[in-house]
């Protein structure tokens, strides 16, 4: 009892460890769209969704410039960006 011990007492809390994917998809706080919409705090949200149908009767996309992402127009069969003139 009067001797010095070179050993250390180590303690640790038992916790669940997750992979990065599991932490993001399983352990993160989840909110419904309504809860996010009604949130008064500034937060960063990521939406995980499954596409079940694509409505092809309307233009939900547009052709864009590879440089500035502005919509391009067809001028005599050649696509042209009016914003960056490419």
C-alpha cells in the first residue's frame, strides 16, 4: 500500500460506434418536412429521398452552360450561352 504504482486506472463510457454511413443515415436526428418547414432555428438539413416517378410531360430540367450553369439557347442548331457568350 505504501508503494507507488506505475499502472493507471482507465475508465471509459460504453457507447455505440457507427460507421460514417450509419451515423448519417441511422443515428442522425430525423425530422419530417413539416417539422423542417416549421423550424424557427437556422439549421442545415439533408434530404434523403427515393424517386418513385418522373413526370415527363413538363420541363423539369433545362440545358445549361458548363461554365456558368445559365440556361442555354439553341441558335441554328448550336447551343449558346447568352450570359458568358460561350
